[in-house]
C-alpha cells in the first residue's frame, strides 16, 4: 500500500511539474537572461515608453564559479521588455558595479588567480556590452580592491564612484533598480 501511494504521489508531482511554465531565451541577449511569458498581465507595459534604467550591482554569489545573477538581471530586463514589444532603442541601461560584484569585472587570468576558477561573468558582460549596456565600475571600489584598468576587462568603464553613477543617473531621469 505504501508503494502504491508513493507511485501515485510521484505521478502527481511529475504531472504538476510538467505543467510549470518554462523559461525561454531572449532575442536581445540569447544566452543569458531567460524569461517567462506573461500572456495577460493586469499591469500593462507601456510599449511607447523610453526606459532609462540604472542597476545598482553590489552583490555577488558566495561561490565564485557561479555567474552573478544580479548582473544577469540586466539581460533578463532587456529580453523580457523586448518580448513585450518595447523597441531596443527605447531601452537605455547602465550598471553601477561596486562592492563584492566588482571582482566579476576582473580579467579571466586575475579572477582565476584570486578564486582558482574561470570568471563566469565574462561572456555575460560581453553580451551586455554588445547590447549597448553601459558597464561602469566604482572607482573607489576599484581603488580599494586593486582593480586597475590593466586588471579589469576592457569593456568596463570606471567612474569616480558608484554613488556618482547612481546619483547622476537619477538626476538625468534614470530609474534605479537596486537589490
């Protein structure tokens, strides 16, 4: 009887799991930022809007071999809004990268020297850069952590500070997304 109950529960779980929606790759950044379809949202997306967004990216996973999900959120943002019908030219995205997240902008050689693994963020950062996302590391974080221009990826810009990027962006009409 216990075996029969276990089998019934397994089938019920399998059926329920198979009915879960699956994430789909995006059109803007194909290899990162998978999204879920939302066929009939109650809160409608303004497909005519100009999206000026600055992401405050300060956190990183404890496991250095794992890609930073806070950086990947920018890819998801671009992909889901593209699928919702917002033209790519209406999405203006930048990131203020600081704190522990700043180590993710190290070259692969230096990341591997620090953590013993390849930098899992490089392909994602390159894809974001190719999509026009401004990737800006905090100069104060870079200075305190020895992330010089020779030690970081060439696609990463530097600012006086993350506070400067975040405040100037908001003064220029960018909306803040922080975690």
